[in-house]
C-alpha cells in the first residue's frame, strides 16, 4: 500500500466527521445564501430544460475547480442518454459561496496530519485536500437533489 492510501485509511473516520459537518453547513448556506444561489441554480436548470418534453438534467462537479477556488459545476440537458449526445445544452454554475470556510477544513486536516506523521510533504497535504473535496462534491448530491426537487 502506498503512503497516500495508508494516510487516507488512517484518517477516514476523522475526515468523515469533518465532511458531515461541512455538508450540514453547506446545506444551510445553499438555502439561506444572500446570493440566492438555490434560486439561480433552479432558474439555470429550468432554462436548460425549457421547451423539452423529456430528457435528463445533469449536474457534474469539476474536480479541478477546487484548485482554482471557483467551485464550478457543469450543468447539461440531454435529450437522450447522458454524456453520449454530441452537443447538449450546457452551462457552468459557480457555487463558491456555498464553500465558504472550506480552508478551515484544510487547516484542520493539515494539523492532524502533522501530529500523526513525522514528515508530511506539501504534495501529500494537497492530495488529501483533493480527496476530501471529491468526497464533499459527491456528498453534495443530497443538497442538489433537494434543490431540484423543489422545481418538480
């Protein structure tokens, strides 16, 4: 097992708790955000789907968006099978306000790594941050499903 896998395995419980708290905070920020992010997302999705009888709306996270701190998501409307159609109607949607305070999570993770491991290189911290963000993006599904359910 490589070093990153060992670190992830040793930190899974701790990061799961951190991620759960973050998701709760994000849900509150999403709904109560002064930027009306939920309303803007719903309007954007309605715009993509307008004029269509049936199809599939897709919300995908962009893994690299956390690196540039944009927290951008890809929105697309597919009339047929998702990700197969050549040219779906699409848009990008930035959700940066929902991620307010995420840097604090990274600081907590870094401190925890330095307490447990003698030598923690920056690339290891970066990889753990990336892994943590991917977990958060995937768990955001519940928040996004709740928002979209309001439009149905």
